[in-house]
C-alpha cells in the first residue's frame, strides 16, 4: 500500500443479533468509517430480516460456523452470542486468522479466558473483550471525579445494577446454569466487577451472596459481592433482576465528601429507540439526572459526562490499522483484565 492509497476498511462479521449484536455492536461498527459491516450471523429469520432492512448491504448467515467459512474475506469477528459459546467460537476464529472481539463475560471460566489469550499471542492476533460499561457517562463522571481531590481519600465504592424483570425474556437465559455462564453475576455483575477493578485495582472477595428469586431462574438473579481492594477501598456491588425500586447507581464515599448518582446510562435505550451513535445528542444525559457531590447540607449537582461507547471501536480500529498484534497501541480492553473479572466471579461463587 502506498501513501496515496486509502487504508482498507476492517471487514467485520457480527455473530449474534440479539440485544448485544443489534444494539451495541452493529450500530457502533456501522457508524465508524474504518469498518465495513459485511456479515451478520443469526439463526432467527425475523432477526435476519431486521438486519437486512437496517443494513441493506450486509450478508446474513445462520451461525458462527458459516461466518468462519467466509474468514478469507474478513478481518474481524465480533461474538455477541451466549457465554457458553464464547470460548469455542473465539478459539475457532483466532485459528481461522481473524482478530476477535468477545462480548462479556469473556468465557465461563478464567482458565478458558487465559487459554484464549495464550492462543491469540501465539497466532499474532488481536483479542479484546467488550466491557463497554467503561464508557458509560456516569462511570466516566466517577472516573473524572476520582482524578481530582473533591472526595479526599475514597473509602467505600457502592455500585449497583438493579432491574425489574420478573419474566426471563431470553430462552437461553431461562435454561442457562452458572456453568453455562447464566445468572446475574455473569451478566450485570461482570460490568460492576470490571468497573471496580478498573478504578481501584486488584481485590479479594470478602463477602458474597447469591440468591434465586424468580421461579424459572437456574443460576442467580439477586447477588451482592463485597471486595477489599489492595488500595484500601472497599467495593459493595449489588445486582438484582427483581427490583421494583432501584437505588443509586453509584455512591462513592470519601474522607472529605461523597458522590451519589441515580439513573442509568442513556446509550442503550437511545439506540433501542432508533437513534444512531452519529447523532449529536447520542450519549447525552438529561440534566435532571445529574449526580450530587458534596456533604449533607451542602450538595452541588455534577453534570454527567457524555457516554462514549464508540470509543471502544475507535481504539480497536487504531490497534488493527496500526499494525495489529505487533503494534504498541493498546486494545480497548486488555483481555487479562477480563480474566481477573472471571477470577472474582469464581471466588464469589466459592464463598457463597
């Protein structure tokens, strides 16, 4: 390629077109000019039709195996499939010569995750994990706040994902046990653990509660995990799928102040409502959802940073185009971080 030739687009396949593929991956990939969304894999005829309608040039196939048959015309495969399929599909994609994005959870065991990392290194492929909640606007707000001195020394970090979902909507979730990657700890808990480790560093599980509240649940849908970070911070992480009243999304306590934030990042519902990551108001939270900073008796509203899921694929695009696995540029999420999340989940299950 000469300096006057345009860089080739990153030819991409998305495997799975449920919530993950249709709301997170496909819209972000289609909105980034460095990527071409070439293939979407889903066995559901209705989802195939929806994918073709939204992305007229895309080729739809039934499953990951059909995608791998097209590997010679692809550069990147994105796995938005149920957790139990992540390891075999990622392994096959790497061996087919493709770079790989794996949705969370990375795998169902830390050993499987580490095996994928070793394989990617041996084959010289780029491997990363879609821990997109690192680019939630509220999390970016917390991270920016902690970079200053408004709270003093942080002592406790409280983070929760609570939803009212009395019925299990997805068939695979209704039948999945913990060994299949089912349950709220593998689902929402993966995000909470990753965020806590990302902010405060390595931690040990000091308390864990895992409960089943819904009749059809096979793993867990009500969980609490307490972490003791080596940095001194204690994290209290709550996840619940049968919660009719949600508490704060974040509460951060420090020696001189605190921060409390309610509500949930708007990027997912915005795309569900038909918006695009290219819209000027994408990721912008309504002012009334601003968090509160200060001490009781003196509270100031702290506007929420703009959510930025497109950053994941921007960073990944820089990595792939900048030399791939041989480049010193970072991947958006180090898969080793995702393995540490899985180790925390394993420790929490053992303790519970």
